């Protein structure tokens, strides 16, 4: 394929899903905003006023980065997982993509790009929602943007792999509900890892979501439990591994060809 033909293939895959995301915005964006408002009301108005400051900042400001990441993680993952599953069993257009001259890397990039768009969009909306509760505070905008984009990338790749393997609609909901959400909640949203006993500190450090939340929190507040380079390195490594797996799955066509 020529570079122009490759671009057309990529653009077509991305445009199709972005149009869907925008068309059904009450389902793709609104739930994250409503859920975040409830979190901010509880942790800002009820618990935040009693806890006061945590690590030198208001408690509601401390939890904002984690709540943003919770929305980004679940939405980026679920979006790509559903789109891939739909392409296999509902639209049944994955066969046409696989037999076309489109390179596997472009197919992966096309599916993942829409998840990144939704993840970033949801993250921005949740951040704007948090301003009346926690104020506007960004310590390092480049760090915030890097972690927001890389997190959306990594979770979109994970969602793509899940969508490839899922054999029913329940199969694309199990991972977000029973794996991702607990990992995020146990990744330091509401507490500092330094406040945990040594055993649970070790468990937390084995959780890759912890490094996402911790690095993202540094971008907002300038505080973290681990070095920023370590958090970024873990996120890059996870993205690279998931990217290779997704590329291999698409290239081999296993579980995709009907």
C-alpha cells in the first residue's frame, strides 16, 4: 500500500468509531461525569471536610487524579473492547479488514486511536467537573498530558486484546468490572502507599495501575510515592507489551476469522 492508501485505511477505521462516540455522547461521556460528581460530593463535601489535608493538600484534591484515571482506564478499555467485539459478531467487518492489504499495525492503530480519543475526552470532562470541588491545580501540564495519552493507549490496547478473545457480550464486561476497577481502587486513589503496612506496600507496588495514578498525581500536585521516571517506565513497558500482543493477534487472525 502507498502511504496515502495506508492513511485512508487508518482514517476510515478511526472516523467510523469517533462518529459513533460523538453520536451517542449520553452513553460515552455523560455517565463518567455523573459518577465523578457523586464521588466529588462524597469525598469533597462529606469526607474531605472531616479529613482535611492529606500529604499537605486538601483530601479532595488528592483523590482527583485517581478519579480521573479511573474514568480514563475504564472508558478507554471498554470502548475498544466493544468495538472489536462488535466488528466480530455484529457488523462482521473484521474479515474484510483482515483480507485487505491494510497492515496489522494500521488496524491496531485504528482501533486504538478511537479509544485514546474517548479516554482523553472523558479525562478532560472529569477534570473540568472537579474544578468546582477542588479548584484548578496543575503542577506540570506536560506530565499530565503524557500520562493521560499513554494511559489511554495502554488501556485501549488491553481492550483490543480483550475484544479479540471475548466470545460473548459478558466477556467484554468481566475485565473492567472485576479486574480494572479493583486495581484502580487499590492503586492509591484514596491513600498514600507509605501509609500502608510493608506487606501491602509490596502488593501495591506490584499493581501497574498504581504507577499510572501516582505519576498522574505528580502532574497535578507535584507529590508522588515513587520516582516519576519509574512510573513512566512501567507505563511505557506495559504499552509496549500489550502493543506487541495486539499486533500478533491481528496478524495471526486467531479468534477473528469467522
